[in-house]
């Protein structure tokens, strides 16, 4: 079945540091890929998405490129801020038996940015 | 434009009891999915509703059931609650399947 593997957290960075959160996936066919962010006490918010190979999703300074050859969708940001502290989830949408799409999430990576 | 709204925000129940959680989707969305998020884990898919029918289901027992109403709102019911059912329950709506738009969830505590 489809699956998503994220790097273990927590990740602790100083403000203005470079961020990379690794995400790899296993899926049949051509899934769409997503990054969601969850702030304390809230639901998940869509951060960015990519629907086909070599697409780059971007939003609020975050970027991720859909790499089919390495089945990866790593999240990057050039300069993190304290306000970026949250839990980040990588997810894919792929077809399952019955012809329906299903969204599968990784376990999440907690990011803590210190001033 | 209201996003996805869930009620209640918090709930405390005793083992063996039954609970009903409610969700109103984002305007224009016709598909509702429910997820269970245990502490420190990613969301686990429970089931998805479209046109008032359960379209697909994850690996959850029959104690978990749901309903979608003609106005696209949805309920999640859990019978015979276990301690392990304690979690954050997230509702997500969409037009088509993706992208999902999430509510802030209902925190269920079973004692």
C-alpha cells in the first residue's frame, strides 16, 4: 500500500537557519504530494502541494520539489523564524482499490526554532 | 467564508459510553473525511463520505460509524468507547478528494 516516511524529530534550529525536512514515499502510479503544518491546538493547514514529477510547490518561503526518481518531497526553507515552530506532515494522495483516492500522512516532524 | 467547523472542541467520556462528533464542511465542498490523530502521531484515515454514502474506509472497527447529511455536514459516532480511543479527531472536507481542508478537531478523552 501507499506510505510516507518522514525524518524523526524534533528538529531544533536557531532563527535564520536553513531548514530541510526529509520525506520519501511509496506509492503505485502517480500520486500528488503535500506538506501540511499543524500549530499547537489547531488542525492541519495545507502548506504546499505538487501534482506531478518535477513540480515545485512553494508558499510562505517554504519549497518542496516532487522527485519521482528518488521518490522524495523534501521540505526546505532558507531562513526560519520562531513563528515557523510547528509540526510538519508530509502526505500523498494516491489511488487505492476501488478506484478512489486516499490521502496518507507521515508521522510528522516537530520543528522548534529558538531566537 | 467559514472553513471547516467541528463540535465540540473537547469531550470527556467514560469507557463503554458512546460519542457523536459533528463536522460542517467548508462552503462548496461535498466530500468529508474523518481522521484520528493520537498524540505525537500523524492522522489515521477512518472513513470518507460523499453523496451521503461511505465511499471508503480505513482500518477501524465497526464501532466507528458515520453519516453525511444532504447539506454535506457529517457525524462520527463511536460506540463502546475504549481508553485507546482517546485522540484528536479531525474532520477534513474537499471538493473532489484533494486538497483536504481541516477543522481544528475534537479532543476526546476516555477515562
